[in-house]
């Protein structure tokens, strides 16, 4: 039995869920999301528009693995359409700063040139101060991918801790050269 798959998903009041064929349509105040569910493997029950439960038709190794994953995907879509997902990035270093110009994020990260990052559709980026960037969106996977891409523009340096990091991220600092 899947520990995660057994848990029912509660639907907030503002979110509407409908099953059309093998597509699960989730609509909320922040947007729409459509998920493709394999109904040959799983039974999907929507009770009074308040609770979703997913159960496999036949339990074997393959369906056990997919059960928890499908439940998590549905839960992430429900949360994303009602509340959304967000992460906060910090720019640590002398002269490191960010600015928004339309749908382009301009970053100065200590290189000889500025970096212009094109903001993808469905993602909202706000710059608080010049060193704090907030990334928000409906899709959890897309928010994580954008944050990961921004972090790779200037990786954290292990001696002083300069670079782009998530808020609260722990950095293992190395000891410098001894005399």
C-alpha cells in the first residue's frame, strides 16, 4: 500500500474539479490545470466536489509506484490553483543586485556583463530591495525549475558564501588558507 496514495485530497471552496474522459480539469482563482490520469490503472472518485480519492484497480509493484505520484500531482495542482507556490532567493555579494524591466529580470552578479533572464509565462517575479527576489507561480514544478535556473547563474562560493541562494539555505563554509 502507498502511504501517500491512501490520503484523500481535500478541495478548497474556490476550486472546481471535473473529470472529462481521462483528463482531470482543476480550476481555481489562480488559473487552470489539466492532468491526464490513466483510468485503466486507477479509480478516481470525486465526492461532492470536496474530496478526491485515487485507488488502483489492481495492486502490483508498478501501480504502487504510480499511485503516490499521481496523488501528489493532483494535490500539487489543487494547491497551485488555490494558493500558488512561491520561493524567495537572496543575492549575497558586493555589488550583486536585481532589477525588473518588463518581463526581463536584469541581474548583476559580479560578471563583466549584466545577465538578462527572460521570465517564462505563468511565473511572476518581484524584486524586493535589490537583493531579494520572490518567484511565484501556479505550477510547483515550473517555480522550482525557474529558481534552479536562477541559482545556477552564480553558484554559491564555499569560502565567503557569495552567490544566489534560497532563503534559509545552509551553506557549508570552508576554512581559508592558514599562514
